[in-house]
C-alpha cells in the first residue's frame, strides 16, 4: 500500500521553547520596571506623528520574530498610554490595576477557557467570585450573578431582567410591541448615560426613561419621583423600574436608596441600583451606612476594575431573583443542551444569564485579587481614596484662586479656577483651557464635567498609588497654570470676545 506524502503541518507554538521563555523573562523584567518607575514619567503625553503613521501600516502578510514585535511595542506603544496606572491620574472613573493582576491575566490567557458553559473549573471560579461579591455587599445568598465587561453591560443586563419581569407579557416572544401601554423607567438627571443606552437597546425608547430632578446635593428628588410615577399611571402608561445611584459619575452623590426601595415596593416596580464604583464603598465600615437600601435592589450593577483594582475589564451584575434572571436570557437550542455527565455537563452555564456565549476568564483576576489582598485591605483603600478626596476639597477651600463646585460625599471632587472679572461663559472657556494645559503638562490628568452650567475640573480618585502630596502638587499646578493664563492676557482676550 502506498501513501500520499503528508504536507508539513504547522503550529503557532515556538520551535524553541527556551528562546521564547527568555523573551518572556525579558518582557516581565521590562514591564515590572515600567510599573515600578511609573511615578518618574509624565502621566500622559501625546502620541507623536511618527507613531501614528507607524500604526497605519498595512496588514502584515508575513510574520516577523517575536523579539522584533516586542521591540516595536516598546518603542511605539509603551511610552504613550492613557496614564491611568500613574498616581496622579484621576480622570473619568478608571481603575489603576496591580502587578499581581497583570500576572493573573497571563495565567488566564494561558488556560484560555470559554466560560459560556460546560463542566470545567473556570466556571466554578466564577461562581465563587459571584458568591463572594454577594457576601461583600450584603446581597442575598440565593441571588444569581454574572461577571461582565463593566458597569454599562451590567446595567443592560439588570434592565433587561426588569423589562422581562415587569412587562406583564412574554417580551422574548412578542417584543415590546406586545405591550398595550408604553413601559416607563425612572432615574435621576445624574444617572449614567449607559442607562439611556440600555433603554434604547432594549427597545423601550429613551423618551420613556424619566430623568427626575435632583436636590442641591445632586441626589434624586424623591417627591418629584413619586409625582412622575403617579402622573404616568394616570396617563395610561406602565411604570416598571426605578433606578438608584450608588455614587453618581459627576459628583459621587448617593441617592436615598432606602426610600427608593420603598417607592419601588409601593408601586410594584423593579428596583435597579447602578453602583458602578460607589457600591464598593460598602467595603469600608465607615461608609457602609451611606449605602443603606442598596442590598434591597432587585438588581445591582458595579465594576471590579475600579475600586477593586483588577485589570480592565471586569464588572458584575447581581440579580435577586435567579429564575427571572435565567428566564430573560436562557436559549432553547439543541447544540447548547446540557449533558448529564462529561464535558457538556455542569450547572454553571453563564451564557444563560447574559448576552455573550463566548466569555473570557475574567473571574481569575478577581479571585486572585480577593485572595491576595483580602476584602479588609481593599476596604481600607476605598476609605483612603475618600479621605484623600476630603483632603483635596480642603486644599481647594483654602486656596483664594479655586472654588469647590459640588459636595464631596465620596471620592469625586469638582472645582474650578476663579479668574477675576469673568462671566460664567468666560470662566468655562478659561477652565477648559486650563485643564487641557494641565493634561499636556504631564503632571496630572483629571477630566471635566459641567454642573449647573459651570465647567468643572473633576477628579475621580480610584487610585491606590495616589498620596496626599500628589493632591498638593495638583493644586499647585492648577494655580500656576491659571496665573500663567492670566499673565498671558487670557482674561482680556475673553472680555473682548
């Protein structure tokens, strides 16, 4: 018998494992030095034109040695990050990560499991992480949960379950057209834009997401909420959900969560809490009482890549009614049918609790962070950031050139430079230019927001590397740039314009 010649078969494994191992050691050494010395570099610097041009190069048809690719990374990518691992990065609400988290990502990538379903240990790790999340936030043990990419996806999951549970008909089969009355939802003017997106994606229409006014502390006006619900009921609409904020993105304001739980119960509405970062304030015994009522939520969304400091991406949604959660998403297909035994067995099919079938092993980095640091230390770091925010607010109040623009209930500080003789519009443009120059200086990176028509420099402190002297540097640099703008004649130019 003769056999045809077998063509040479290829693989993506290295031909020389020791050679790749040496490169891996080099990568680890370089990146550890990079993180260790992060304080010595600018927080942010613009990407040069030559790097932008390099990153527009055409599709590589032929490969090149891993060493050469790593060198291109070192030259063109490593020096120009957003900067959120730096101690003086306080923009938006972005986590810092940790060296241990970085190493855990490598371990997860090596195993490369799919946590959509089947019977394997990674699913058990995710179940333990979800159970730990319930324990650390005082949530019922019988609740279900899911690890997701972040707070936006967690909000979408929570509102999807709310829609299915409170619509009064089978939304999965009939769609939202099956409703005889428009379904309405309620949250404050300060709720995150991801909730608007979720309502739109769920087909409910953002005109039926009621943006309820807030008080002077940027908390939802409970009386106005009650009136809005009653008005919609009398107009023939169908209220289904109240949304509470456990730390708004603009100011860190915490809605009266216990009162919102009472209103939701009174009108038989789903109660969803967006705790993207603020829910983790529960880890501090001192801050926990401010979140009273959060544990009563029917669904709770929060991030783990912010105040738990695991690498991006990692968020979580908890749902009190596990059956309602699964009914919203579980597919009816033969190719995903559970086996009684074997690799296709197991109880943890997380694809039945969310949108994604293919899901990465993000549970491992959360599991290792909780095991390595312990919840008590993570809670102390939350409290440390809140104390640092209070310290920054004190520095601002003591400066004759700066003005605090909002209360500081948690970790977000909003302020501006006061230039003499300017109206509000001129002050807004002045502070916008000041912020841009501050970022370009590489000294610090806050972000911005607008509060009551006033442009604010906004510091959101979820950074375990920050120290009090960093906030002293921030205030000093803001004052220096503000005075320099005045010396350049900025105020006079603004008045003329």
